[in-house]
C-alpha cells in the first residue's frame, strides 16, 4: 500500500511496531549491500596499489596486422617513462576473463581491435581508452588521456603556470603595442617575409618553427600548438616539429603555450626550457575574450585558431590581424594546403597510412569540408562576433575561404 504523504489517497499502514512482511528478503538486501560495499573497498585498495605501479597494458589482438603491432609498440616505447608510467604491449585473445585478469595487474588499459568490445564492465575500476589507429579517430590523444588520468596536473603546477601566463601577459602589455599579429601556415604566409610586424605582438602556430629565417624575421613572442598526432606524439611529423621547436627555443626567447593534457609529454621533451612552458587546461565554453589569467582555461574547440591563437591574442590586444589562414580550396587534399616551407608535407603520407581513422573521421571523402565547417563555421563566427560587439577587431592580411574568416575585413 502506498504511504507517500504527497498522495491524498494514500492510507498509511498502522502498526504499533513496524514490521517487514518479508524479513528474509530484507536480510538478503542488507547482506548484498554490505557485500557490495566490502567488495568496493577491496577493489579500491587493490587499485591504489596497482596505480602505485603506474603500469599500463596495451592490448593487441593475436591476429592484428603487423603495421598496427609496430605502431602500438613504437608508441608504447615512446610514451613510457612519462610520469614514471610504463606501457606494456600484450598480445592475447579478447575476452572478459582476459580483460579482468589484466585489470587486476595494471593501473590502466589501452585497447585495440576486438579488445575494444570487452571493456564495458571495467571503466569504473581503472582508466581505459581506445588507441586503435585503424578505428579510433583520436587514438593518439588517448595516450595523453591515460597519462593525465594517472598523473593529473597538481594544484601547484596549475598555479605555477597560471602565474607564468599572468606574468607573460603583463610583461607584453607593458610594451604598449596596439595590435597583435597571429600567423597560420597557409601559402599566403610567404607574404610575411616582405612585411614589418614590429608594431604589434606576434603569435605563431606550430610548424612555422621549421623556417628558421622567417622565425627570426617575425621574432614571435608566443608559439602555440595543440595536436597530438601532428605535434605531441611519436610520429615522424611530431618528432620533426619538436626538434625544430627545440632549435628555435635555443636561438630566441618566446613562451610555448599548449593544452594542459600534453604537459607531461612536453615537460619531458623540453625539460631545459621548463620556465618557458605554459600548459593551459581546456574549458567547457567557447569565449575568445575571457580573462585567461582569472579563468585560466582555453575555449573548447578543435582547431589551433580558436583554441589558442585568437584567445591568447585577445588577452594582449583588441586589434587582431591574421595572416596565413587561406582556408580550403576545392582542389586541396585532406584538410587544406599548407606552405611547404612551414610544414612537413613529406611526412603527411605516412601519418595518413598509420592513422587512417583520424583522416576518415575529420576529412571523409564524402564530405571533405566537414572539419573546416565545424571549426571555421558558425561556431567560430558567433564567438568572433561576440568579441567584436565587446570592442575587439579582427582583420585579414590575406584572403581566406574559411566561412568565419571570409566575413572579416581584408587589409590591402
């Protein structure tokens, strides 16, 4: 009988002493809850011990293609040592028993092939991510995800780099420059060789660092990058980029900003330049003009322009001018055409072969403009329009076919 007092038709059961009509069921329920609680405590204790080991298993099908085996083995070797975490590739048949056995002995689990379908019962016990390069578009991001799960940024680190960003913004603002130039890697970037940008702040993106001569000409204050596959991994492309970053850091003074998920990886690679690294957490909104020294987060978007270049530029100037953002033309392959002097075109083909799921997802043959429209379409246009209503100005130093940028004025 319903005893809910909010139901006017409910009639309470009247007993001098409340009694359970099914005491055996009640006892069973109590025992079950006690058992579940005890099991949970045991599992938590086991997991704490396991996490202390910081070993991560990488599960591979027995019949996995040799190429996949080589890719995962190479990645495991490269990421091992970051945060004292060791990655171990295990080749075995997929199954719940196998997964449970591995989960009891490792702090985390990376899966591929058919192992992807046997982990549904275990995510609450330990971090599990899919790193299958053939099927998972963000496979290389998942290596960073599990490192972050096992070794998250400490409050001390967050406060340290937040103060570093605040100091950088304050130091640059003291220069009194009125504009900020941001540079992409499109073919029009060649135009920068003939122009003088010393009347503004300069922020350059990722592989521009390949061109030593142009880099010296621009004298950037800030370098940014934000892609696991292209910049923060074991791929030949990422390794070429990281070598060039190191060379430029040895030659000139600038700070390097990137999403905080990559911090353990970047800190290990650039230990000698640690005081010039500024990892910034990605937030949950898309606001280009939020005070990053207070909120200390990046906009939640999937391209370096909206993720890093524009929001950082808006911290130091209300007049932001863009060069090298040509956009995608009908004849371009994959994402768009980059300046060959400021990218590594010879290394792209290998990445396309090793990580096909990434390209199939973001630039599918049936809709090659999928990525461009998602990161340079209405979402970016609305964020830029909001900033413009608040007093910021955006203009182009070269034409762009990207929807949001094409709406901004072109300076001749």
